[in-house]
C-alpha cells in the first residue's frame, strides 16, 4: 500500500526543511518552456537533494516545477486575497 506524500516538506538531517515533499506520480501534461541555465542547475540540485533525503532515485528536475508553483501559489497571501469573492 502506498502512503500519501507528506503535506509539508522533507526534513533533512542537518535541520533543513525543503518546501516540497515527495512528488506524486500523476499523469503528466506536456508543457514547453525555456529556463535560464542557472535555474535548471538549481532545479537539478534540488531534485538530487530531495531524492537523497527521501531515499529515492532522483526525479527529472522538470517534475519539480508543478509542485513548486502549487506551493508558491498556495502560500502567496496576496494571491489568496485576490481570489476571494468581494464582500458586500
């Protein structure tokens, strides 16, 4: 039986908490975009650290983009406020 990924980030032995937890194995949707090389290197490093701390093989760094965007939008107070219906 597969357990759901943790709701919060993965705790690392050095007391670092990553904002992302395990990446769910969802059906992918193809999106084409261009990333600066430095951002791709950072995504690759993040994927390697996440995999190492979770005891898994490194995921394709592109698979981090969606959970990172979801996490970013979920924690953006301005975005949440703007989405709320106006009060009358």
